[in-house]
C-alpha cells in the first residue's frame, strides 16, 4: 500500500482517498492505481491536515462517516482550500445525507458497497466536468505544458523558448511556475504558494513570493509590467491565465 506522504508517478489524475476502513482504502488504492490514477490514501481528516505542504490533488474521495469526524466538514475544508471536485462515500446514508452532501459542495455521492466499474466511471465523469485534462506528452513521453511561444517540460524541469533554447530557472522559480501551470485559471493565495515552496510562513512572506513572481514575469512575459499569463488578483493572490484547457 502507498505510504501516506508519498504520491506515485502516474499519467492520470491524483486522487486523495480518505476513509477509515483500512481494507476498503487499500482496495480502492489498488483499483485506482491499476487504472492509471495516482493516489493518496489517508485514514482520517487529521492525517490529511498533518501533510505539509498540502500535496497537489485533482479530486478527493471522502467517507461521509469518518470515525469521530465529519467527512462533510473535511470536504468543505478541502473544497475551500484547493477548489477541487469532491466525491462522497457512505455505508448507510439516507436521501437526506445525499442531499446534504451535494448541497455542501460534493460533486457526486456513492453508497457502499459499490461496483468498482461504477466508481471509476463516476470519478472520470466528475473529473471531465471539472475540466481536468491528462498532461500532454511529446514523442519521448515527456509531460509538456505550452503557453504562448514557450513550453514547460515537466519531466526535465525545463522552460523552453521558441527555437528550442532553454530559459534558465532557479529551483524556486521552476517550482512556483510548475505549481501555477498545474493550477491554471485558479486564483492561488500567497499562503498556499509559500506552503508549496516549503517556506517559513512567519518570515518574509510577501517578499519571497513577490521576488519570485517578478523574476518569472521577466522570463515569460513580453511586457513584465503588463503580464498576460502570471496575473495578480489584488487582495486574493495570483492566477496563471491560459486560453487552452489542454495543458496539465
């Protein structure tokens, strides 16, 4: 079974499986892994909250009736923080539970026991509705993200300009750009970016992000003072704006 703090490499979406039933969690982890998904299996809400920084996720599969906890509260927390789709599971839910779950923000709801094929179909449908796309790859199998006349090679961790020349990036610049690209078209708060970089949230929060954003704009924007891609949303954070939904 996958360790709780590790995410295996996969071409599919990354799905958190938060369920206190060890056997079921292990079964779902194996099922999703065999069908091209990366998984993050966790036994409780506390196990998720202890992860630092929070991992990149594309969907969360959450048991409504976690032992001693509320799966709905965790779902609302994850939705508010990451903006990802949520699928709820329950072993004894009533129609009222289902309605409450959907009104709370869940994108779908499955009763246990469920058919494995139905689970896979539901997850793929939710991901498709959310706009998620599998990373594009070139002939060598490298994951690529293209914006404007530049390409970010997510396998080699390189930014390539038109003509094939590499645009040098520091480790911090690359990590920030990759996170922004993978979370394109979503406003990301400064605190989330700092956590992704593993920085001390109590020291130089604004300066750390501002310096990296300024450096990236100088490298990817035609006019850094009028950014097309890496835009600021005053009082909210930053957003990487794209016109294509085919990037990772």
